[in-house]
């Protein structure tokens, strides 16, 4: 089974909305404002491109990234990588032509089937709504979180507020940086529901 990794820039209070400056959010661009840039704090992002073998996105994140990422040197490894977009409304003619192979998935069940295929890790960038659905379905295997020393208040959050059983996480890597950022890598502890019965 393939590993599904959710990666996010996240505030201390859990907000993931508009870290790069996407319009419509009052704190847009919060990852680059008033925080000293330290290359070592972002090394995880380069490592993810080398580790991942496919990218999974929700429709909103695809619409935000696809006009920009294909031509950015910082994301060159993602260009040739297969991409999957989960959307009930996206059509083939709306896909960009310069970002490699892209497949539209229509449901969380399609994502579960993708995880059963041969291949390496699948990485999810952004995609707050999709993250909620994947987490609620027990499909996320690992979180790569760069936690910023900010409280943003309102905004889209990474974690679902669904009333569900607790989910155990195992910290497998962490580091703190002089600018206040923290890298936290958690494996999701999947419990065999059959054994619990």
C-alpha cells in the first residue's frame, strides 16, 4: 500500500489558509511576513519532492497551483510527477497542459483505490477540505508540518472538526529553528478495527 503524506505550512492554532499570499484571506502570505527566512527550516520541502512519486490535490489547490508551479524552478521535481485532483466538478478540458500527467478522481473511495496501487509515497499539498475528508476516512499515513510561531485566528484549518474517535500520532522527526519554526513529522497510528471488535 502506498503512503499518503499530508504536508502543510501551519500556524500554531492550526490555520493553513493562504500561506503564499492567495487572495481573499486577511492574513494572506503569512509564511513570509515578519519571519526571518532560514533555508534549513525549509529543507523538508526539497526532501518531499525527492521522496514523493505522485501528488494529490483538491480542486481549489489545483486551481491555485497549476497556473504557477509548472514554471517554478523550486517545484521542478513535481512537474513530471503524476498528479491526481479530487473533484466532482473538474473536467478534462480545465486541466493545464504544461504540468505533466493529471488524473481526475471523483471521490475519497478513488483515493483509497489509488493507495492500493503499486508505487511510492503520494503527497498532498494545501487542500484543506480534501485533508479533512482523507483524515476522516483514515487514509492519511503521515503529516509533514512546518509550524509557524503565529496565531492567525480565523481561517481554514488542516484538521477536521468531525466528532470521531481519537487518532494517535507518533512523532518520528522534529527540529526547531532560530526563526521559531518547528518541523514536526508524525506517522498516523492506524488501528486495525477488526482487532478491536
